[in-house]
């Protein structure tokens, strides 16, 4: 079918997914688990089907986790869904629930370094507090890593690691992703 300028347009992949779909769920229950809500996923012309299912979280580097949690609770009314210390990543962190969707929840992740030579410690020393990374939801983190790696993007993690709320996560190098540290997140099965 031609578009408005008469160019041929390939059929647009549309995925309609209903019912229970895995996602991070510690914050709030589904709005109505009995009512299936369609998720429409479209792709640009000629591109691969979309790999990301949602923005899982935005990671924000902070100096003082408790102070930052209070600020987000008071100012935006967000609630803490989980708190964890991840020694491997060198962070003390909290996930604050923002919104639900059929593909899973989305969160603000507040990150305080447990040591100065950690990724977040170094980031804070260089930039001060602010957005540290974006975490995108994926259905299968190993497949996503293989596909993105095959396109020449440098992988920080060749294999998934343990992430917050039981997720499997992997990072892509910010130097190959337009300066944005990018995390792939396969949420724990509910
Ligand atoms: N965003 C953009 N650029 C960044 C960056 C960031 N967050 N962190 C580092 N860079 C840039 C930095 O400005 C520098 O650029 C270069 O990367 C090397 O930085 O032009 P420049 O000045 O050369 P270094 O020397 O500070 O760091 P390096 O030791 O090379 O490590 C960089 C990298 C990306 C490999 C490291 O930060 C890393 O492994 N990050 C992934 C792990 C991580 O960030 N963990 C904390 C979050 S844990 C989490 O989110 C969890 C558990 N979860 O479930 O969601
Ligand atoms: Co993260």
C-alpha cells in the first residue's frame, strides 16, 4: 500500500499481546488482571521488529539514597518498590514505582555508590548527581545482547548479570550508544 507521497510501504508488523505478561511487579498490582489490554508494537519501514517492550527504569546517580528517596516521595508521590545492595555493581539502590503497563512496570532507580571506584562513584565524581543510565525492558536479554552485539555495539556484559528485583540485566557501552549508558532488562517471571 503506498503512503501519502506515493511510496510503497512494507506492511507494518503489529503485535497484539493480551493477558498476563511477565514484568517487574513488586510495586503495585495490575489495574485489572481480567481485562486484557492490547499492546501495539510497530516498527519503522524496513526495520526489525521492536526489541524493547518498555522503559523499565531510569537510573539516577545520587550522593545520599535516603535523602533522595524522601525527595521523590514528597515531591512526586512515588513509592519505594524495592531496596537492594548490589555489591557486584557497587550500588545501594531503590526502585520507585512510576507506572504499570501490560509489558511490566516502570521505575525510577536511585543509585548511591558503595565505593568510589564503582561506575556510579566515578560518574558522580565526574558529573555530580543526574541521569546515569536508561534501562529498557526486553523479553529475552540473551537474544537482545546477541542481536545488538552482531551490529557492532560494544557490550559491557557478554552475559546477563543479576539486577534488581530479580531481573537479568546487561549493559551496552555508552561510547557506542550515543553517550547514553544503556541497560537491557529481562524482568523476573511472575
Ligand atoms: N553515561 C555516559 N557516559 C559514561 C557513563 C555513563 N553512565 N559512565 C562512564 N561514561 C563515559 C565516561 O564519561 C568516559 O568518557 C568513559 O565512559 C569511561 O568512563 O569521554 P570519556 O571521558 O573517556 P570511566 O573511566 O569512568 O569508566 P570505565 O571504567 O571505562 O567504565 C565505563 C563503563 C560503562 C564500562 C562502566 O561504567 C560500567 O561497567 N557500567 C555498567 C555497570 C553500571 O553502571 N552499574 C551501576 C548500575 S547497577 C543497575 O542499574 C542495576 C543493578 N539494575 O538492576 O538496574
Ligand atoms: Co539500572
